[in-house]
C-alpha cells in the first residue's frame, strides 16, 4: 500500500494535543462535532495513554482482559429438579457404520456450528457394544434423538454388505426409542417398507437433477424454507419412491409424487424421519434440510443455536491500491461518489426480506486522507451508514513493528476516527494490515495497552484458525486480546471491474478449470461458496478490500457478489440474515468459546422442566426454551441462561411438542 505524502504531515499533527482539530482542518471537515463517538466512555479512558506511555516491559505476561460481556436473556435461580416422568439428556446419538459416509459430514457440521452436544457412535469400531445400558438407566434416557447416517448402517467387508449393528443392537435401539419416545432421523435411507415406501427407482442426480417441493406437512417441519421454493437435489444418488400407506407422511415430493423425505409412524409408537437422497457437508439440499430434520428429531428443544450471519469487512479505506495489470504509478482509490453509491446499494440490500440490518464494516487507514478529499467528506456524511474498525494509520505491516511504532499507528488512526465523527466506530477492535503482527510480542503488547481487546485472524492459515466452528482463541502474545478467525474470499484485493476480476481469476485458476471463465461465471461460483458459508451457520467475518467497492457502471464487484448470494439465499430461505460488526461478533464468539469449554449439559423432563449444568460458568443457549427474556429468531425462541459452575438450574417447560 502506498500512502500520500500528506500522511506524514497529518501524523505529526495528530501527535499533538489538538490532533482532532488539526486533522479535521487538514481534511476540509467541519470542526464542530456532529455527533459523539461510539464507546465514548472507553475512548475517554484511553485518552491519557495517548500522550504519556509507560515504557514497555519485554517478555512480560499480560493480564487477561475481563470476559467480553454476552448478556444472558434469562438469569435462572437454583432450584431442585422436579420429579415425575422420564429424564432425558439433551444429547444427540449419531450412529455411523464406519465413519466414512459422506452424509455424516453434513449432520456433524450442523451440530458443531450450532454448538449442540452429541456422541458419534461408529458401529464397526464397537461391535456388539450398543446394549441397553448404553442408552438408558432406569427412568434416565441418555439421548434425546437418534440420528443414523444410513438406514441399515450397512458396510462392506470386501465381499458382501451387512449391517454394522447386530440384531440385538437394533432391538436395543428400537426398544429405547419406544420406551422414551425418542425420534429417529435417517439421513440417507434406501426406501423400503420399513421406512414407509414402495419400490424405488435410483437416480444419479449428477445427470438428472431432481426438483422437490415441500408438502404442507413439510412446511411445518421446515418452517424456515420458502414454502413454494423448488429444492434442488443434485450431484448425489437419490431414490424415488411413493409412500407405502397412510402411516407415511410425505414431507418433500417431486413433480411425479415421489417422496424424498417422509415421517413414518410405527405400530409401537416410534417415529422415523427418512431422507432418500445422499448428501454431504457441501450439498445444497443437505444444508437446507439438516436443521429442520434435527429440530423435528429433538421436538424443537436442544442446546445450541443456529443463526445466519453475513459479516462483510472491507479493508484499506482511504488508501490507494495497485490494480491487477495496472502500472504502479496509477493506483486506484475510491472517490466520494463511489462511497455514496455503496451506501445507496446497501439501502437496497436492507429492503430485501431477510437482510434488514445489513451493514458493511469498513477497516480504515486515516493516513491516506488528503486535503480536499471527497472520500473523507463522504465518510463524514455517511458514517452512520457503516460500521468502522481501526486498520492502523498507514497500513504498516506489524510483523516487525516495535511497541512504539504500533502504538503510534493505533493512536493516530484513532484520532482520525474522532476527526471524522465515525458514529459506529468501536475502539476495542482491530484489523491489522495483512493480518500481520499477531505473533509479534511488541505489537500485541502495544495493542493491548492501547485498549484493543479483539482482532481478526486468518481462518485460512494455521495458526490463525480456530479449535472449532464459531470459536475464537486468545492471542498467543497477549492473551487478553481475543482473535476472531476471518475468511478470505475469491474477490481479490486488487480488482475493481469485471474485466480485472476475470483476468486475475483466470490467471490463477485457468489450469484448474481448463479454460477462462467469464465474470458472470465467477460471480456464480463464488456466490455458491458464500451461500454455503451462510447456510452452515458460520459467523466468521469475510474479507474484502476498498477496490472492490468501485462503481464500475453496474454497481461494484462486492455489490454484485453479495446480490448474487442473497438472491440464491432468498430463493430458499426465510430466516433473517444478521450483519454484525466486530464488537458484536467478539461477544458472540467469546460466549461460544466459553460454552465449548464449559462442558454444558441438560436433562429434559418432557413437558415439565429442563435442568442445565456446566463445569464452568457459561451462558448456555437453548433453542426452543421460552423464558421471559428469550429472543425469537425465525419464529422460534432461543433462551440464553447463565449457568454458574457446579450449580444446576431448572426451568419450566411448556407441554411437549406432539
């Protein structure tokens, strides 16, 4: 990144007591504040540290910051667990023949991203071990739902196929389901009479895609899906078969009346939801159906939560970028008109049915602002339209920066935020240039001392990844700084027009695809990737850059990509898409990270109560639990209950879902 010479003058001015006034004057901005900065109290507390800095202590251990608050909706009080009726653990039993079924990845992905606890039982590794005492003890059931990767858990020994469970194990499983009212979900079933089907016809949907639609009963099981949408089943084997009799309720059917998902009621009271198409963690139909199928299996009450998130962060605002194929002497930098166009486009996104709170978060570098800057003037006028996060003053790589150099970068950019009166600026967050400095003790010590408490890491690189989905990690150099993994995208930092994106993309992927792709094909492919990020419940922010916001005559590249993602999303989904800034994401990731370490568990007495317990104090999200402060998301309650370590809490339940 290159910085205009004006930056050096500004940096000098910003070091003085009248930094904000000098900065505003140099940029041609009004000198009278139009509105207060966000987190004013935090900024005021940090102000003295910007003038007098204690000398850093090398190789010190920094104290951890207080936990990022994640306010629970409901504060329960300790209470004895009421007796009466069976007590069933809020835990899922996932059964696999040998752990290799593709569809197994789809359900494990869902459970992991939701934070829903489960046991994976690989039958081939534990022959004969699924005995009654593995499933229950007296009136205590150990699992609230049973999920089978395939209908009979068949596996091959090289010569023949046979079930990985013995007849005695099948009998134990069915007896448990019948005795405790446990529902079974089969992710990929051969449609035979036991699952409620007539004879099937196999279809290879790689060559013959199947379009399926919800029945009225299916809309009740999958209420978050658009009721009139055609759900594509593609790229997998599927079996088409008609329901056997009145004990089979179709949920998903094709144009000929063949059912691809049914609920079968058995004579002994058991219930099974079976799908007749294979899937995997990337299959669109698996991503669309898995959550509803799980909700059915658990009767709508389970630990964890599913939320759809689209957090787009745009780096390098106010800096120029050397574009792909362009001379270094002719870098591109956004204009005020570009930013106003982005704000207008953002308003159209907010008008969509699922994205009413969509907001870009702009990672800015104040050192790129110059006298008479139309972009700075537009940012001043439009600051409330966006969220803002510190990206350092000059975009200096922090891998080799000293404590003082890093501190100056943060301080000067913070003063730039004050000059611009940024309404949604969070002083506790940071996006480091090129995700640098996270392993530099001096840089991280300076960031912590300045007040930074969370920043992004690179989810595509180790060690910038995370130990689990929607989980962050403390920074290794400064444990009081929380890292949130951010995902890169296929929209490169140095492209601003469709022609540039085509050239850049094809230069990198021509060999892979065997030909050049058009801009429209690239948008289609990349929007498919981002759509799947949304559908699997991934909260991680996405990385874009300032050049991607250029008005190329038909919007911006970022706008074109997001529009394509949301068009595909709205075709199938009705759940709201959340758009959180780094501050809110930090709170959510911190709460999920604490939950993952808390060993949370629950015991359900159907229609009576749920008792929550943790080994460490944590806020436990419970989907389907109605409490006084529960949030409704997509029409269903999600309660957040603060559970102290070692102090089980009991809350009442509404009557069980039929």
